[in-house]
């Protein structure tokens, strides 16, 4: 009987152990479910907080966008009123400038000028419709295709100077004075020459006699080319064939030190352009600018170059690189851009150079 009781006890012990293990298993499952539920609740709270922060940031950005929109509308209204006022006064507008300038890199260059369509006015001399092709400088900019130009004479261009012959005595002198050196410049003029070559159009020399700037045609077998000389004998070739037909033409030459960019325009057309020409150079102040002859200097290498012969009008020098729109306005008879440093009104005439009364240029030929 004792053995039977012992077997019943062992069976009861086994049943009790299985029951306790089942209870423990159910407890662990419940405990794990509670833990996971708590973790999910915490993640939901974090997501709600992130959603609220994102909503606040979007609202702030929307408010800032509305403020910026209102400010832009006010600026546009101010700009429109300013442009209307400038048109009423007949002054130059930056929107009339064309592309291709290098505003922003040198002193005194307008910062707000934007490219715009070129305009024409009935004030330009007759220009030949067909001109010989112009050679490009290797590795540098080309020129734009010909554009139709007005055929009326240019009027109200200011003083007109007549250079009668190739004698060195015939010249006009302009003093640059005590201004600071030039890190950018533009020189423009109307000219008409009966000569087969351009000759020495202008030169600038420092008071020590050192030549700093010159534009002169070749005196040898290349009459259709001229040199733009800057500094210590450095130069670029310029095509001047369109200027040698005895008629009035408008030319502009610009240069800026920052990128060494230069541009050469004839009758508002870009005929030559390039960069890295005397980059970083500064033309010193205190010298004299001579029109019609090249001053003697250590860099004279074209000794056979002759003086300029013909008429010169509307000459001016600026201490900045003019924009294409400003050049176009001059070439269409709409006046000089603001702030020229020198003009023919400052010229002292020597030899047989004389001023000619000429309300409209073609009446001088």
C-alpha cells in the first residue's frame, strides 16, 4: 500500500509542476505584451511631438514667404516708378544695356544694369551694308553678325576736330590730371578718315615719358589692322577695315583689369573681344593723352606708323568698362553715358588741328 501511495504522490507532483509551468508561461506572455504596448505608446507620443514641430516650422516658413512676396512687390513698384521717372527725364536706363559686359568686376561699373534689347534712333551715318570679313584673334572672342543700321546722320555729337595731314605737329592734347590710376577704361569716338590706314589714333604716356596706352594702325603691309597697346608693350590686334571707307563710323574700345577683358565695337557691332589681357594692370595717373599722334616711348616698334588724318568727334574717356547697351546708345546718336573722365572739350589743339562747326556729322565731309 505504501508503494502505491508513493506513485500517486509522484503523479500529483508532476501534474502540479506542469500546472505551475503553464502559469509561468502565461505570465511571461502577459508581461511581454504590456512592455510592447508601453513602447508603442511612447513612440506614438514622439511622433505626435514631431508632427507638431513640423507644423509649426511650416507655418513659420509660410509667414516668411508671404513677407518676402510683399517686399518683392514693393521693390518692383519702386523700380517701375524709378524707370518711369528716368524715361520722363530722358536719361539712360540700365535696362537698355545689352549682354556681354562684365559688370561687377571693376570700380564704377553699374551694379544694377541688366541686358536688354538694343534700340535704334534716326541719328547715325550711312554704314556700308557689306564689309570684308574681319580676322579673329586666335583663341579669343569673335564678333556678332552685321545688323542693319539707320542711315541718317549723327547730330549733336559735340566738338569736331579736323586733323589735316600726317604731320606730327597736328595733335590734340588732354591732361588726365591727378586722378587715381585706371583699373578699367573705355574710349569712344566718331571718326572719318580718307587715309588707307588708321594711323596713330591716340596715345597716353606718363609724365616720365613711358607710353602706357596707344591705338594705332600698322604702317606696313597690314592696313586693315591696328594695335591696342597697353602697358609694357603688350598688345592685341584690332580689325579696322570697316573704318577705312572715308565715311563716319562710331568706335568704342573697353578694357577692365579684373579679368583682363577687352572689347572693340564699330557701329555698335562687336568686332573683337578677349580676356586675360594685362590682367591686374593699372594705368597710372598724371599723364597726358594725345589724339592724332603717338608719343615717343620705349615701346615704339612700328616706326612707320603715320598720324591720324581726318575728322574726329564725340571723343570721351571713362574710368569704367561701358556696357554694350551704352555703346549702342552712342552709336545710334543718343548721347554719351554718364561721367566721362575726359572729352574733346578738354582738348588743347596744336599745329593745324582745328575745330569745325558741325551740327550733324555728315555735313562735315
